C-alpha cells in the first residue's frame, strides 16, 4: 500500500485550502429579517415598554427544553452569576466545580465572594467524577456546579443524590449542551437552576454574547428576573419606579440578540439532526486507528457535539517510548498542515489558572481568606484533568455547520494519512523540544502553550 507523503513534509494536504472555511453560525435571510424587525420596532432593550423579542425567546426556550421558567441574560457567565446569587450563595460559601472547564465556571462563584472547590473529572466523559465529590464537601459547601462539558450531560443521578444527602443546591452549567438529553430530559431541567450561553460560537448562538437561565422554581425565577436588572421588580404595563430591592447588576439581553437567537432556535432541530448524522460517522471512521480515543456517549444520554475532543495514546499506536505530550504536539502540527484545525483549547486545569494560584481576588485574599480560612490549589491533585490536557486535541465550530459532513470526512482521511506515517510522527515527537503546557502558564507564559500557534 502506498502511503501519501505528509503535507508537513511537502506532500499535498488532504483538505484543500478552498474547502477549509466553514462558517458558524449559519446566517440566512431569517436572521437578517429578525434583526431588521427589531430595528423597525425601536424596542432595543428587554425592559422597553412593549418589547417582545426577549420575552418570546424566554418562552420559546423554556417550551423547547421543558422548563417552567427562563430568564435571558447578557452572557452565559452573567447567567451563572445571577443563578448563584438567586440561590443565596455568598461570602465564605464553597461551590464544587469540575477541574476541567471553561474559566467562567470557576469565576462565577468568586463574583459572589464564594470559593470554588475543584473536583477532578472522569477521563472518558471529561465531566466531574461523582465518586470524588463527597470528599470535597465541607460544612461551608453550598452548591455543586455541574458542567456538561463539550455537550455531554454529566452523571446527574449520582450528583443529585449527593446533593440531596448533604442539602446542597445543584447548578447546571449548560453553556455547551444545548439540546442534549439525560434519561430523556434536556439539560437545563436536571438540577435546581441552569445557565446556558448564547455566545456566537455556541450550538444555539446569538450575534455576539448572551445567556439564558432556566429553572422550575417560581421563587428562583423571580429572583433572577430582579437580579439581572439592578434589583428592580419590573412588570409589563406598569410604571418603572427605579427602586432597587437588592444588590444587583445590569445583565439584560438586548432585543436584537434575542431576535437573532429566536431565528437560530427555529432551525436548531434541523442543525442538531445534521450533527447527529455527521459527527458519529466521523468518529466511526476513526474507530480502526490504534491509539485514538473518541468521545464516549453512555446509553442514558445524548451528546450535543459542541466540541469534539480526541485523546491519543502513543503506546497503543505502537510508538513505545514516546510520551503523550510530545506525541500530541507532533500530531497537532501534522493535522494543521493537512488542513485540520486541531487545537488544544485548554492548557491548564482550572485550579492552575493564574487567578487561583495568586488568590488576589478582591484584595486581601478575598474570598479565600473570609472566615480565616486558607486555600491552596495544586494542579497535581487533578491527575485526570492534567492527563486529558496533555494527550488530547479538539475540533471546534466547523462541525456545527449542518453541511460539514464532507469536511469531516476529509478530517478522518487526514487522520488515516497521518496514521500511515506514524513512524515519521514518532521521530518528530522524540526530537521536538517539549514541556507541559501548564509549565509555561506557571512561568507567566501566554495561553498558546508549548505547541505554539
């Protein structure tokens, strides 16, 4: 069998340059008309008299996932902050957070002067490991924040049982899991309260930033509605009195962003159905490659396929003596040369982020020193998160487009081509200068990590 020369060494790339750009979100005449509809209405903010776009989006998303209530916010991070505030999480409280997630999951408790307490993840699902949660619960623990990372729901039966046992709140960070189900129920309805992101790169996007809070509690709904807008209680048709009932910020969603997302929501089932065809076919094409670990989807849940993370095992690939980090670094260079936009996404577990290493916070060590307590974060305490970062690469955005099937086929072809040249990859990995990406972060380096651009 003839093995094609790697593009890295001068061969032709599998993905031609003219086939690489695949846009997300898909913008059609429907999105354009939605934005124009708001411009014509003159109702641009959610508390404008007669504004309907934000209210309609809230009702439509709640109906879609089966939630009783929905509150729209300016960002997914704001949605998390407001949700925690509505639960009464405050100074000195502790919030359980997975060690592998986007930084917003861990920053949201800080804004309530609460302390994130990290728990390692399951190495196959990338979600918080329920078996490791209980040992981190203390008398100060107030809530468990569950992140459905990359679009796969976490183990909610075990987590909800733990929360009930210890009297804790359960907050879903569903920023990446729009449309995913667990035991037949959508994420956003599996805990006490949930936060979604509408960032332009999410499965359900807006034309910029946005967020949604869902809950089954009328009390929490009313608190979130108040806390997103200066602590005011605003009712349609009633005069605004500008009276703040609580400490709160300004986290409202604009009408233009709501209208854009409503158009995206109308197409969401079609787009998700396409991902449910394209992504499993891509992963099935990789099944015969030794040393490639594809995402798992337990039988009791579905995957939203927001991010595709592949782990790589050089020993299983037949490259004895090649370490995981250098192998991943060599693979990334080879994949990008073939036209596959593989990225590392995270370069350090959350407890290794600068904000948690310095613990400067709000000054004088707040919130970590509230009540005379001291906290130290060691990334070595989260070996699964470290291993996932060390040996994996991700694919983002392009596969969200419903027409990305042929492109994913090319990505699979590129991986097969590289696996036909594993001897070359092995030599590269052995020769490359390497240090774990988090070492650069700890030394004050940039977010690109040791792999470069």
